């Protein structure tokens, strides 16, 4: 498969998705067997509000690690 590839879990929490409840979409860049970049989108995490999380190896969480409505207000 190579030393570098993307992996996705399109619906993490299938039961929640089917009930129109909490679920997530996970995406990661794998380099030499380690996660270098990861993103997690939670469309209905808290009372219908969506949240997006991002992390980069060596840098920690990125600037979008807040509920989406807080990002828009900045």
C-alpha cells in the first residue's frame, strides 16, 4: 500500500446516524504507520450543533477545535 495513505471512516457511529443522533466522520493521513494528520467532524455533537476537530503530529490540536458556531464568530 505504500508508506503514505489517507484513511476514512465515513460514518463512525452507524446506529447514531440511523437514529439522526450523534455520529462522526473521521479522516487521517498515515505516514510510515503513524497518524500525521487527523480530522474528526461531528455534525450533531451537542444539541444539533456541529463540531470539527483537527490535529497535526508535533503541533497538537489545530485552530478548528471549537464548535463551528464559535469559528464563524471570529
